[in-house]
C-alpha cells in the first residue's frame, strides 16, 4: 500500500482468498484492505496514538439515515457524555479533496452535530471546528488532543 502523510504505524495485515486484509482495532476483525480502508486505519491509529483519544470513544463505519437516505460515516469520536466530538470523512489517496467532500461531511454533520470535522485522503488533511451559532466552520491546523 501507498505511504501516507501520517506517522509510520504497525498494522496487522494478512492475505485470505487472494485478498489483503487489515485488522481493525475498533471493529475487532479483519477488513478488506482497500485504499480508503488504508486511510481509515491510519486515521484510527493516529487518533489513538498521537491525539490520545480512547479507543472506547471511537466508532467506525456505521450506518446513519440522513433525509431518509442510508449513509455511512467513516469515523466518529464520542465525548464521554455521548455527544459527538469529531466526525471524520476518509477518501482513497487518489481522490482529490473537493468542495463536494466538504459538502458531504457538512450534510452528515447536520444530523450528527460534531464539534470538529476532519477530511482526509491520507495525503492531505483538513480540520475544522464547527460554530453551531452561525453554522460556519473555521479551519484549524490540527484537531485538539483528547481532554477529559
């Protein structure tokens, strides 16, 4: 797999039925290793190792219903009170981050109401903080480390 713009991490990878699989710490099982999954797994380890988010607060690839349509978010980090701290949208490295990508995460966030958003293709990372009062987002250089 392609080197990404993240620190170097060790992953459990195996082959099964001619498919590469990667172990997902959150789902606790091996997942088919697609380019998007490669990015998602880097994000999860980055949040745990580098930003100190508790593994128990992270959720991966869950279905949500938005405007009557079934969608899936990539990664969510919950606050201890159950509200959503961070919503992450992952794209494969060859997918350019565009306004459409931000529109997608913004639509999801209308229902999820996360404080922070992260959009990444593994090469470029964008972070923003939501202002609920004026429904705008402010770009940040980083997302904050976990604090209790």
